[in-house]
C-alpha cells in the first residue's frame, strides 16, 4: 500500500502489542486504547480529543500520571503509589477504583476526576469541574469558580 493512503475499515481495527518496557500511552483523537493487566514501574497516560483509554487491573510501582484534554475519558482500576491527574475541558478520569497513596488533581473547565486517595489528596479546580474522591483523607483544595470537591 502506498504511503499516506487513507484506510476506512468497516469493522473495528484491533492491534495487539507486546512490549518489554512501557512508560507512556497516548491517544490524540478518537478511538479506544485498552491495556489489560499492566504491571509497570511508572506510567504516563494521556487522552486528547474524544478518545477513551481503559486500564483494568493496573499495577504501578511508583507514579501514575494521567491527563485528559478535550472530551476524552480515562478509566482504570488497580494500585499506584502516587497519582497525578489533570483534566482540561469536559473530559473524565474515572480512577476511583484505583487506590493510590498520594493523589494530586487539577481540573480546568467542566471535567470530572474521580479518585481514591489513601494517604493525601490535593485538588485544584478552575471552573465548574468536579473532583470526587474515596478514601479517609483530609483533602487540601483550591477552587476558583463553581467547581466542587466531594467525598463519594
């Protein structure tokens, strides 16, 4: 097939990737990435646009960095030592089934971040976004606008 050929499949395209080391996953448009039972040292996961990333049974030894820009969504369950979440726009991060020690969340716009903090939670909200959390922590927060920080 010549380079720069546009392909429009009639059924979903499934790509399976085996790897030795994975430190980042990124989706820059529409589409879906699913990572099954990943056990990693650290991970940066990003969705821009309207895409979706699903990470069931995720185990991260150190830091998980998650960012959503636009109307995309990232969902994960599992464990991480620390979690950093950034939502810009109307996107969602559904991470309340992922237990993390130290959690930091920033929401700008109307997006939503759901998290589970075991040790600490810091939240910054600019706009009408929400940070919804699980865990027995006393959160620190800065809220500018109509956003809210609420325990689930």
